[in-house]
């Protein structure tokens, strides 16, 4: 059983891990919605004009799958980070995960650029 001085650090680490898990679930869920968006648009177009030729899901499927994969990767990285922090707490060494923060920031910026490019390319088709 850890002593009281470390207990708050362990609990804070667990809360941080759970926040990362919630974030990964949100990214996975949003990815699912994006992936299904092309299917929904195709079905709506078919209802509005049954004679229109059937089209694929466009770019929404690969973008959505990428987002779902990113959410899974975030969960794996969060678990690794959680264990790294716990080991640092056990040793009594301060640890700040700059790699995790920088990596997630870069991934979010990249995802933002992909989504902007996707929306601009889809809006030019309409």
C-alpha cells in the first residue's frame, strides 16, 4: 500500500489516464460518425432522386477510419504514459510527459488540417 504522500499522485495519474481514455472514446465516436456520414448522404440522395447513379462514400470513410485508429492509438499511448508515471512516482522522481503532449498536439493539428481539406473538397463538389 503506497503511503499517503504518494497516494494523491497515484490518484491524479489515474484521473489523467481516464481523461485520456474519454478523449480517445470521443475521437473514435466522432470518427464513426464521419465514416457513416458519406453513407447517410448517399442514402439521402437516393431518396431524393431514385434515378441518380449510386456513388461511393467519398472521403468520409477513410477520414473516419483514420480518426477511429487515432482514438485507439491515443488509448494505447495513454496506458503507456500512465504506467511510466506510476513508475516515476514509485521512484520519487518528477516526470513530465512532453512527448505525449507534443505528439497529441501534432496529431490534433494534422487531423484538423485533414478535416478542413475534406470539407473544402466536398463543398466544391456541391
